[in-house]
C-alpha cells in the first residue's frame, strides 16, 4: 500500500523527498567534512546514518566519517575504504540503532561522479544514495548544488542532482 501511495503522490508531484536531514545536522557534518580536507588538500567523506520511513524516504541523523572507521581512508588524497573498516561501522550502527541511509564525499571541483565513484560504490547495493559535495565542501553546499546519485546495481546509477529539494530536503 505504501508503494502505491508513494507512486500516486509522485504522479501528483507531492511525493516526499527520498532523503531528509535537519539543517543543524547537515551544517555540522559538512563543516567537519571541509575541515577533514586539511585545507583542500584531500577528499573526505562520511556514511550518513539514520532511519527508513514507511513511505520509502530516509532520515539522516548522524555522520560517521570514513577516517573514523578506517584511519587510512584518506591517506592517499582520495577516499579509499578498506573492507576491514566495515565491522566498526556495523558496530556503530548497532549501538545507535541506525542504518546506513546514504553516503557523502567531497570533490575538489564539481559534483559529478568520477569513474572511480561509479565503479566503486561505498555501499554496493541497489537503492544506495551517494552525495557528492563540490569544492571540498566549502561555501555550505545544499541540495540543488550537490551531486545526488542512486545506485541501481550492476554498475548502473541514476542521477537526481537536478531534483534538488524534491529529492533531498533540509529542514528544522
């Protein structure tokens, strides 16, 4: 029933955004991502933890930074997460009662996906949402000026960047 209702609301242009986040959580998380670039010398990123709603949307409630679960994740200048980091991530999820609802990382230039981003999704399961913040997360990036991509599986992605707030809404 929820799926039918979401489809109907989508046709009417009233569908809920796929991703939501309180502005205070987003602002703090993005500032931390910018700091972790060490003055725009390397990329940084985070898993976005939260909950799934019955309507299929997701609430971001926390940022868990890649280098907090894998101290070597940013050592090459680009994001490289080792599989050994995942048990630590799952431990944090269990302790907080959240799941991974998306991920976010920064790029030095625009917010398009690199070949590496497309070939190596942080969470390689269909439906995963990946956000990309341009210019090392400077200038307080917001939906409408960030990359928003959904992994479909088998190396396929769909871009939602142009949907802005209809796809990802900041609030409260």
